[in-house]
C-alpha cells in the first residue's frame, strides 16, 4: 500500500527507515519502534483531508490510480496501532 501510494503520487523516490524506540522522544508514537516511510510525490491540501476519512479519496477519477477508493492508507492498521503524517 505504501509503495502504491508513492506510485500514485508520481514519486520517483521511496525510502523506508527503521527507527528504534526512543523513550525520550517528544512525540509519543516515536517512543516505540517505528517505520518511517518517505516519498517525494505530490502531497496537496486535499490529500491531507482525504487521509483522515474512510471512503474519501482524491484519486476517484484517475483510472490509472490503484488507490482510488479512499481506504488504502488505513490498511496500515493491520500491522500498527497508529500512524502520523
């Protein structure tokens, strides 16, 4: 899903970083082990709103985009408790 999001956004770079737990981190989610995923695709204001809701996507009219139903990013909850952007 995270790879497909980068593809749909037109990214030409995608990096994955494992971050070990840091009990002194300011952000609560960073106090446990983390996976940081970064791509250089476009991220617009409408994307910020769409990821907060199920079934609200921004790719609905893009036949090329696999992720056009507004559910994909939420799939990360299958292997984590939370994510932040």
